[in-house]
């Protein structure tokens, strides 16, 4: 059975409200429901955590080792400076995919660099919330469980 941890960082609790022209009108609950439906099809399990606090995300990543097969993470603004989240992902040695709803490379220059990218197996950017589902399907294919 496939078990995946879905992590969402700061301000993603405001999906559907915050800058809908950039992030869309669907909520984080819509994202989670969509991925849970896919996991049900595969008889898998999805755990979700959203936090505006770096330490909560790090603790959740640490607890994933030995529990989950992989991680999907949208680190939000932590993408650009959280070496602590980067190190946590590296330490647990779980295949991880980084997701961004908007095309961060077409936005402000400070959004172009990810300190997380070197420790993930891939990034999906600019596909809206569809990117989460693509990440889940890619992760399942990589792990070989679905």
C-alpha cells in the first residue's frame, strides 16, 4: 500500500482567497480531497499537514521516515531560504517532489531559486493544483506502488 505525506507551507491555508489570479480559486481542502480520491483508487493512504511554522513542517518530515513511502511538498516561501527543511528532507531519505502552483520562474526574481530543489527527485511548477496530482502520480510510479 502506498503511503504519501503531503506538506504545504506558509499561506497555503489561504488558497482560494489569496491572489486567486495567481493561485486559482480552489482551496487547500480541494487539493487534499482530490489527492485522497486518487489514493482511494490505489488503496493508498495520504497524510496532510499545512503549517505556517517551519518547525512543525520539519517535525512532520522527521516523523515520515519509516511511515510513508514519499513526500510531496509545497514549501511556499520556505522554498527560497529554509535550509532546515532542506536538511530534514535529505535526512529522512524519502523520495520527495516539490510542487508550486504558479510558475515561480516567471515571477519575481527572488522566487527563482529553491534551496529545496537539490534534495528532491523533481519539481512541478506552474500547473496550478493539477501539479499536486501530477506529483502524486509521478511519485507512485517512481516508488512502484499503486
